[in-house]
C-alpha cells in the first residue's frame, strides 16, 4: 500500500473459525496524519459492508501489563463455577467445543462480546496455526472484543472467570469516523461506557443466583425425539450439578441487566 510517497506494509489474515479479519500495519517514517487518513477510509469502506474497524493490541491482553505497569488487566472471578455436564458434547453441534462453554455464553450471549482470537490450546493437535505477519502468536486464553470496541476480555475459565482490559487504542483514536454512531447513542465518554460495561459484568459474575439461573437457561437440551423430555432432563442435570457446587442461594439476589450491553 502506498500513502503518497510513504510505503506501508499490510499483513492480512482471514480467521474463519471466529469469522473476523485481522490486519497488521508496519511502517517507517509515516506521519500520524497519513495513518489517520488511511484508517478513516478503511472504516468508511468497512461500514459499507456491515463491518466495524476496531484497533486493538496485537498481543494477548494478559501480557500488556508486562510492558506497561500502569495497564494491568482486571481479574473478574465467578461466584459460582460453571456446572460439569457429562454429556455436554453430545448436546452441542459437532463444531462446538465443550471447554468453557458457559463462560463463552456469558460473554457472547449476555454482554455482547465477539470471539477475536481462539486460545492456542483449543486447536487440534494435528493443526499448527501460523500467522504470516506475526511471530510466536501464542494466546494462553481465548480473547474476545466487545462489539463496540471498548474492551477486550480473555476467558480464563472456572471460578477464575475473565481478564478485562480497556481498549486504550480505541479510546485514543480519533472519533471522527470510528464509533461515531455508537457514541451518539450515549452521552457518556468512551471511558465511562467501558467502566459501566465492566461494572455490569463484575456484578453479574459476583451474583451466584444470577449465574445459576443463566447456566440453566443456556444449557442445551438432550438430543432426543421428545423435546419436552429433553428439556426436563436438561433442567434435572443442571440442578444436580449446581447442587454439588453450592448448597443454596437466595433468589432475591438475582440481578437482571437491561442496559445497552445486556440482553
């Protein structure tokens, strides 16, 4: 790609599994104005095709704190561990992985996150993933990006829950072309919106009753001809599993989230 007389090298990958496109730019002697102009044109083109252009770090957010002590990740733990369902793999379509199923559901179905980069260990042993533009691209945990671009989250799993990081690149970038429609829907700044989203996720993950109800709601039924029988079996399985995790909880503590990020 040529910007006037300055050359910019573009690395590109189509990630079929997560249905996203990754671009990485490398440049020498490019002014901020030229890069800003290029991002603006790309953003307009992406929106015409129903896509959103979001700038994000190329490394996993777990490692950002090693380079900048002022940007550590926030740990968000689960008050109630996801249940262990012995036949979960039989209830899900073949292409689904059962590991972290409930944690993924919290992010994607409840809070509007999209899978960005799959954890390295989740690929089959006989499949070696290589990026043409990136070396040692190892992600210890699957990483998600919010549909607004405000935040990045890694799924640790179990009671350890998630790692949260505000997307500082999105905050600092010009708002003339990216996130403009999203920003218009709220009078809050990008930082305030990110804080609100994080607080809602933290409150939900700290509520054992809300988690128990959510686990039961997203558990797929048993694959039988009798749908009603499958639903009853699913409810029985989730109740049995959750009983092992916690003796009881107060239903009055359940919290429903109906903000811009909840369902």
